[in-house]
C-alpha cells in the first residue's frame, strides 16, 4: 500500500549532483592525479610526437565537455518538468505560467520539445493537468531517450577516435623505425663485404652497427607514446561515459514514470482529482446563462442595427448610381449641344470676318458723302452769283453722289459687323463655350451689332433726306429762275 502511494505521489526533485555525479568528478580528479604523478614520463612521451599527441589531448578535453553538457541539458529538462509540476499543484493554473512554459519549452525543455508536449501544455491550461494519452506519452519518452542516447553516442565516438589516433601514431613510428633499421643493415652489410676482401676492424663494424640502429629504435617511442595517449584517453572516456550514462538512465526512468503517472487510465489518483474538480453551482449557472442571454440579445440588436445601416447604405448607393447615370446623360446632351453651338458660332465668325472686310469701304463712302454734301451746301450758298456754274457743279456732284449711293447700297446689303475687334470677342466666346454665360455674352454682342447697324441706317436715312431736300430746293430755284426769264420773253 505504501509503494502504491509512493508511485502515485511521484515527484521530480532535480538536484545538480544527481546529474553531475560524484563518479564523473572522481574520473576527472583521477585523470589529473595520474598525470601529475607521471608528469615526467608523460612529458617525455608527449614530446616524442607533439602534433599527434596534442590532437589526442584536445579530443579528450572536448569529449569531457560534451559528456558534462549532455547531463546538464538533462538537468535543465528535469527542472522544466518540475516547473510544470508546480503549476499542476496550483488550484487554477495562471495564464502567465502556461505562456512561460510554452515559450521556454524549446530552450529549457529541449529534450522533450515535440508537438505532443505543446498539446499537453494546452491540456494543462484547460483541465489543470497534462492529461497525457498513450500515444503522447510513448512519443515523448522515446524522443527523450533517443536524444539522450545521441549525446552519449558522441562521447563513445570520440573514445573510438582516440584508439584510431593511437594506432596511427603506432604505425607512423613503426614505419620510421623499419626504414632506419633497413638503412643501418645496409651499411653493416657493406662493411662485412669490405672485410671479406681483406680489410680489418671487425670490432669497429659491430660498434658502428649498434650505433646506427640505436637512433632508429627511438622511433618506437613515437609509436608507443601515441598509442599510450590514445588508449589512455579512450579508457578514461569509457569510465566517464559510464558514470554519465548511469545518471542519464536513472533520470530517463524517472521521467518515464512521471509521464505515466499523468495518464488518467494508469493513475487512479489523477482520475480522482478530475472527479473532485469543482462543478459550478446552479445559481452560478443561472447567472451565467442570464448574462449570456442578455449579451446575446444585445448582440442581436447591434446586428440588426448594422443590417439596417447596411441596407440604407445600399439604397443610398443605388440612388447615387442612378443620379450619376442621369448626370452622365445630361452631360452628354450638353456636350452635343455645345458641339452644335460651336459649329454655328464658327459660321457666325466666318460671316462676321467677311463683314469686317467690307465695313471700311462703307465708312469711306460715308465720309465722301459728307464732304460732297458740304461742297453742295457751299455751291447752294453761292447760287445767286453764278447760276450756270452752280447748275454744272450740281450736276457733277449729283452724278458723283449717285455713284456713291450705289456703292453704299451695295455695301449696306452685306454689312453685318462693325469692327474687327468684335471678331476677337467672338473667338474668346468660342473658347469659353463650356460656360453657361456664353449665351448671354453672345446675345449682348448681337444686340450691340444690331444697335450699330441701326445707327448707321439712321445716319444714312438722314443723309438721304438731306440730299433729297437739297435737290428739291435746287429744282425749285431752277423753276423760279426759269419763270422770270420766260415771263420777260413773253
């Protein structure tokens, strides 16, 4: 019974020494202790092949860092699960806590960062617990184990690399030794051949042989020192990875049991917790339903107002479109009327230009008529002095006046415009034919033209009447002057 309660009350309590274990620290201390005690031998062996031995030592230190980082990452994941556990213990999880967990899952809980964990956090915000199902629990546990084994495999890989580097150093030293021994054996062979030919100094040849092979044998130091460093480093990483893996396995097992403890089908305590969740009372439900009904009615009213406004807006848009169409048709009709007006005003312009060309001769004729009348009046004033001269002058003036009258009558029939400046005003009127005031301006111009023509007609009528009065006077005078002569003759 006690074991069952312990299982149901399982809690994660991460401590750093559960992950960075004393065994791992003892491995590090033991490594440095051995190096210190054998420092002279290690130093001598190191300098036999500095480049290769340096690479081996760097690989060892990098693998140590990777091993410690793997366990520290597992510690952060366990601490993240403890945060989730603390949120579960609250009566009602805060939204800020759930948001914090979701935002930090990728960094703090990197080993369990999968979509199923996000789903579990959503369940935590809704139900107050993670509420794992079998599939979610299986995927999270398998992903956690795979990622932990992957980090551990990196350390094992570096351990194998160290063995390979030691073997490379071994073969490198053996190659140098075999080449040097071969050259020494060749020299000794030459010495023995020279001795067989009658030479002396066999003892010296043996001493030279020993001296020649002593240097090549030093190459064996390269071989065995590199192998020593490589195998020692691999052995050390094996021990370190063993203690690190032991801490990882215990943590993975604890997390797996923690996840299983949050599957409702497997945890009666969780089922009991769900059943004990507070159910809203009837009064609370009534108040909630009343508020919901009130908000629904208000929402419906607002929606009705919005629909009414939309319908009115639609009607206004339709009216606006209809008015726009009417305005377009009216503008089109105005455009056609203005085009016709432009054509008619062009015709008027041509006529006025033709009239302006003929107005100057009429003015000259009028001035000539005035001068002739003046001459005629002078002639009439001197009639008493010379009747015969007056008669001849009168005849000449009358004939000239008749010619001028004929010219005036011909010009008066085609005259419709007074001065060329009026043509310019008509041109401006045509350019501004888009405005409504053009019709009024055009009417004023025509009225001015008619007034000027009427004045000219009245002046010509006055001239005609004066001329005819003078002629009647002349005819009366002629009759008077003729009568005395006839009476005297009688």
